């Protein structure tokens, strides 16, 4: 199993926004000050992860109140078990989580209300900078 790299708590509060699959890409995401966002389209939806402060009033269905722990990358594509290692203790404690992966790193997202407990659990096993 690949060792889990250190994690850093990002300062932003994030939201997942869901749009119909055939909607155009939301232009509000693309601005010069945007630092973290992710857009994924499947046959069933168009999903955006972005800082809550970036959401316009017209944003679609938004799940607000998420915080992100950034796993320091790059994490090789050959790495095995990294995500399982960080999500397992959260799942065992009944804390929902979500992961968004990029080419070089991963964002582990937990609800802000669960953040203190999540940090406690993760710090028992990994290096977490907050």
C-alpha cells in the first residue's frame, strides 16, 4: 500500500452544484481569481465543485458546507490504497466524505459540521496541517 502524503486543510468552504447533463458549462466558474474548482459531466448530470463564495444566486441545486483537505501531490497513478486509507476511518465513524481527484493530487471533502471529528481521526493516523 502506498503511504498517505501529508494533508493541508484549505481555507475555503466548498459547494457541489448539480445541473442537468445537457446544460452548458457554467461561465461563473471561469474567472481570474478562481483557485480551486472542478467540473464533471456524466450522461446524468453536470457537477461543479467550487468555493461557496464563487456561487452566483442563480447556481443550480447546491450542497453547501464542505471543507477540503488537499493531499500533497503529486500522487502517482500507480499508487494503491491512498484514498481507501483516508476515507476508511471517516466511514467507520459514520462521517460522509467525498473525493475529487486531479492529475497530481486529491481533495478529501468532509462536511464542515464534521470537520473537528474528521481532523481528530485523520491526525491519529496521518500528518494533517490545518
